[in-house]
C-alpha cells in the first residue's frame, strides 16, 4: 500500500488542519482524522479521489458529532485548545479567537465557511462535500459570515471583502 502511505504523508497535515478547524479541539481532530484514514484505507482500491473522499467523510463525521452532542446536551468544546503547531502568543490568541467565533456557528454554516475560506474550496466543491446544492452552500456561507460579523468587533472585520462569497 505504498500509494496510501504516500497519500497520507502528502495530505495528512492539510486534513488534520481541516479537522481541527471543523471541531476546534486538537485531540478530537487527531482522533477524527485517524478514523477517516482507517476508513479510507479499507476502501482505498475503490476510491477514485482519495482526498475528496477523506474530506467528505471528515465533514460528515464532524457534523454527525455536533448533532449527537446537541441531542445529548454535552458541554461545549473548549475552543481555546492548544494549537496544532508551536506559534507566537499573539497568533495563538488569534487562533483561539477564530475557533471560538467559528464555534458560534451551526454545523453546516461552520462547515461552509471553513471549507470555502479557510480550506480554499470552490462553491461547487463544498456543495459536493456537504451533499447539497450550490445555492445552499452560498446561503450557509452568507448566513455564517453575517453571524461572524455580528460577533466580531468592528476593528476585526474582514478586510477588503476577502470572505464575501
């Protein structure tokens, strides 16, 4: 399975980053990625686009976890969890704030914003990952960004419309 090993070496960091942005907890992100890679390994020969498959499974598992937590009224995640890499204090503080703010969004809104703007996917790619239409992705993104703008201080608003979809 050299191809699988090469894929993991090449894409694991980016997939871990996505998992972290989706769930806000480093240890949960690592566990989630491990589960996704195990599932991908079992289906490796049948999967045509392994990265797209891994992203989709990652997003679906995260959304399912949010639904489970909501039903079971579990305590919210500590979004000030340790960062994925060593960083300067100001960067850590900024990352914790971004995670906290993302945590105010609903599951699909958070997924749309993270995939669109923090992972750089197109509307079509996000629609495929979330299993919905492109207008639905645009709606989730628009509403998610509107909510973020409500909770962001004026000085921290997105510059130059970078996040306007």
